[in-house]
C-alpha cells in the first residue's frame, strides 16, 4: 500500500509497511520527526511521537549555547570516503531479492545524502576523484563494472549466510542506484571468490552477465529494459572459476570467453545470436601452448582477445583477432613477458596511442606485482605499474578512450604477507605512463579493482571493501 510522508520538509512516496524503517533513517539523517497530520495516519509513528502525560514534570529550560565564531580563511575539510557502519543505514541500502524495489525510496534518499560531488581539475595526464566512493551493495562481495552510454552497470557475487547471490545494479547518469536483478545461485561457491562475473553493456544489445556456480558451470543471462532478466542459458561446465569470464559484443550478439580447468589450461570462445542462442564454439588456445585468463581489449573494434600462458619463466601473451561477426582468427603470440602470477590475470585496452596489456606478475622475492607492456603497433619493453613489495593476489582491469588507456589495479599499502590495499588508477598515452591516483577504502582495504569509461568521458571504478561493494567516479584528462 503506497502513501505519502513529509521527509525533511518535502512530501515523498513511502511504502507503509516500511514506515518504521523510514523513521529510523530520518533520525540517522538528522531530520525532524513527522508532522502532526502524518503521525495521525500511522499508529506506529503516532506511538513514537505521542506527547508526554500531563502528570510529567515540565523540562527545565536551558539557555542555548552561543554559536562559535566562524573561522575566516579556513577551507572546509574534504569528507572522508563513505563507510556504512550504522545498521539502520545498511538496512536501508539492502535490497530484498523477492521484492527488490520495496526499499528503493529510502535507499535513494541515503544515496543522495552520502554522495559527494566535487569540481576538480585532473592533474596533467592523470585522473582525479569527482564522486567519493559510495556503496552500491552493502554486503561483502566481488564485482565488475561496464558502461552503457552515460550510465554504468555493476554486477557481482555476494554471500549472505549459506546463500550466494548474483546482483546487477544500474547507476544512472544522474547518480541514482537502480537494482535490476538478483539471483540466488543453486550451488554456492565453496571457497571465497577471487574473480567476479563477466559483464558487458550496450545501448542496443542490452546487458549480458556471464557467471559460474560452485560446480564450475557457466551461465549467461541477457537483461533488457529497466528491470527483469531473460531465462539463464547454461554454456558449459568444467570452468576454472579462478578466472572471470570475458564478455563483449559482436555485430549481432554477445561473445563469451572463459578458461577451461584442464592441464594445460585452455580457453574457449562462444558466439551467441540476438536471441541468446549459441551460434558456434571455438577453442582459442594457441598450438602447443596453454591459454588462460582471456580478456577482451577495451576500445578495440572489431573485438580482440588476449590470453596468458603462465609459465615458470618467460610467459607468452597470445592475441586472437575477431571479425565483425565474432569469428576468431588463428591465435598468435603477441609478446613474451616475465614470470606471471598463479593464477594469472590480464587486462588490455587500445587507443590512438597503441594497444597495451596489463598483467599480474612476480616481483623480487616472489612478491606480487603488476606489469604493463605495449603490444602494438610496436612491441615495447615491460614496465612495472605496481612493484613487488607484498604477497597475495592482485587484480586489475582496463578501459579506453581515443587518446589514452586506463588501468585500475590493487596496490599494496603495506609490505608482508597480509597487506592492506588501495586502488591505483593510471592513465597511459603516447607519452607513456601518467601520474597514479590512489583511492582508499574507509575500512582500510580496497581490492578487486574494476574500471569502465562512459560515453561522456566519466570513469567509473568499482572495488571490494570489508563492508560492501563500492563505486567511485573519476574525471581524467582525455
């Protein structure tokens, strides 16, 4: 049953069965209580705002403290990144998969309250934060991000109790969060996820999500419109869930690439038609080699795939060029690099400056590192983006514009076996690597970096924190 309520002086729609939650959120936001006419319509709110009995003694009047004089010349301190610690706020941000829109109005109100926009000038050949990190999902998980026009789409895995769920949220150009779909996986992943779902978004072809369950089965869903999802399609089994599926679009359908859990590892490409039916399946493993961690090259048209053959020594990166319909050419070695991590991870992007591949590697004393190498039009020498100072897995992703490519990656802030991390964003153009931007999580550890670029040039970055999945907007020199 839908009614209206006065919130901070403005009348808004409210779901009656959530009036108690709305009241608690108003208190958390510092708003005054409902007016008399609103209290009469709700017995719950009436009980909370009823006057004291006549027999109660009147409260003593306390003179107001004088206001402190304003400090002249002091700039206001910038707000810290958002951290959801209030359980009432977390409840307002929570979406019920059975009724994902039930609490949306309250969540939108909190979203407007939490988001901070700043007008900034990015540094030369670099990026700056224009919207501080804010939660798009208030449960711990791992997610991916894609851009469609001036909007962003976030898809991820989260765990609650014994259940594991897939969620998809749209972030509009105005900054509103719109939950699109949630799905409870029939078989949850047995251990902590180290790779998110595959994701692609397109204004004409919709949203495609590729995800795995605890049995190593690969599924794909096509989402169209504002809400709802088509029936899932099972693409295969025996998938190595340590790697995210790669998703892109050909001229008339989605392309899905994934790693098969075999020895040596192999990579498979699946072509789908506009009705989400399988057209063909291709093994894209180079002859006499292995192939893992397939990734589409951001900004490449027609699509290009890269794969890794991680070895205990020089590790080849292979390239597969596709035609407009998504048919693959013969895989070829693009460049060999030093020892990669196990499992390896790739991210690649193409601009007028060339095609670059980022990869997770092994630094000094077997530490974790991130490297970068140019593969076209001329092959360059590998260089470090994150030097080896700590241990543990690192993640990276890439986006592209006409003049530059962008890499987001996990970057340790402390040395040792259990380091904390920031998210590091780097812009690369014809002059080389620009200045690094660091994005911190209020909880102290930001991991599982993902990045996308919208049509208007805005950069969206998604990462995992201890209290949820976060999203930040950046402005970069274009």
